[in-house]
């Protein structure tokens, strides 16, 4: 089979290797589609989160096949895997991006998405990813069926959508809230869709790209603000009688978006961070504490949100044909990484092995 292999920053190669053999309790899956995430691009570019710095050990374990948002069909599995996951040969499936150990403190208390070893597909040797024609689901994986009626590139969006919905759940949105989503790439668009379904007073999308803002309206945004044309902070204060928004969901992964959120929120507002940053961000922490007493929450992966994400995709309520802007063959993975990196032409880029 053909597979992309990461050997280090900017050293990704398309190779030919043997189709993997599933072990006891595992499944062999033929990959139908795999999305390229911003985290894939930041790993490629050498971000410290993935390769280590003076404060942390590198997370990526090369050589490894990338790809953690995917869909495929089961080719082979044993009775143990069949019973555990309730699936069979020929079923179309997705697997949650983390393969939990089920033994650490977090797994034991039910917070499996924060598993201490943290083996995420495409970054860790325990779980080679989906930028390949075939992959193996380890015995510890969390697996879900998904409709065969969806285009493969749309079905692979289950992973980013589950992440978006998790961030929305973390926000604790109320009926009278003004909710701002900053950065309406794939994660931000999912946040818009999820926030709209919580029925707050207003969902406002903020971005610099008119095309993405137009798609945000199709996903459920009541208002959009082009931060390149107007003062987004001032606009939100006008909308809220000078108080500021109640909830700020950050999917931009840019330092300026963090600062924007701190100034845009009302006192005792809620800031949910989902961005993946290339470098550390410095802000005035006095705003968080003594000035506004903000509630700052992180969100990670798609905790308990995969079934909801799959239902939303299967409902075909989202404008997926506008969200998935590029489908490329596996051998054009480099072009796909560049499209995601520059962000000017694409929203969601998907590889078709």
C-alpha cells in the first residue's frame, strides 16, 4: 500500500509498504478519506508542541503515518473486535482520534479523552494514522458506525465536528447569551453550528475571510464580523450595550484572537480555548482575574460528542459541500498541507487514498 510517513519537521514522504496485519481484538480498515488538520500542518512546520522545547518533551513519535480525522470500511476483524464495537466486515466506521489506555487515572475516572499516555492517531507509534490506503484500529480504540450514504470526505468531518461540539458543551451556553466564535475554519464552523443549536440570543462569527463568514451564516451564525474591515471588539460592545459578549469560543489559534477575546467578553464571561498555537501567547492576566473575573476553559478532542456529530452529519443540515473545499489524491499531500497552511483558498482539505 501507499502511505505518507513523517520522519521529522518538513520531512514527510510518500512510501510503499506492506498492508498492516491486525492483531487480536483489532481491525483492518480500508481508508476512504482523511482530513488535514491545522495540527498536522503545525507538526509539519516544527511547532514545539510536537517536537519539544525547554519545557516539554516532543509529542510526535516519528517515523509515523499522520492522519487523525478519517473514515473507512472494515476489511478484517476477529470475533472479539466484532463484539466489542458492534461492527462487521463492510461496515463504514470512524474511530475517535485518541486510543485510550483504559488504565490511567483519567481513563479509570471516565475522562478517557485526557488519557495520560495520550496515543492519538497519526502522532504516536501506538496508533499509526490514516494518510495511507489501510490502517489498523487498535483493540483499545473507540469506534462508531457512520452512514454509507455520506460522501467519504463529509463523513471524515466527524472528528473536527465532535471537537467543535465539545467546545460548545464546555461553554455552558444559555438562552440569553451572545456567543462569539472567533476563527471560522473547520472547527469554528462546527462551533457555529453547535452553538446555534443551543438557541442562544445571538451567534456571531468573527474572521477576516468573507467567504468563510458566508459559510458561517449557512452554518447558523446570526451575524458576521469581518475583523479586517471593522473593530470587532467595538462592534460586539455596540451589540451588547457596552457589556461585551457572554461566551467567546476561540478556534483561530492566533495570539491576537486570544487578546481580542479577553477584551470582547463581559465581566464574568466564559472564554473557551480550542486553538492549537504554534508558539506561546502572552496576555494581561489582570483582565482575567482582577478586572473581569473571567471563566477560562480549555477544550480538548471530542469528549462524548461523537454520536451527536455523526447524527448532525447524517442529517445533512450542514453545508458540507462548501466546507470541504478540496479533495486530493494521497500523492498530493504536500499540496494539501500548503492549502491548509496558507488558508486563503481552502476551508477543509481532504485526502482520498
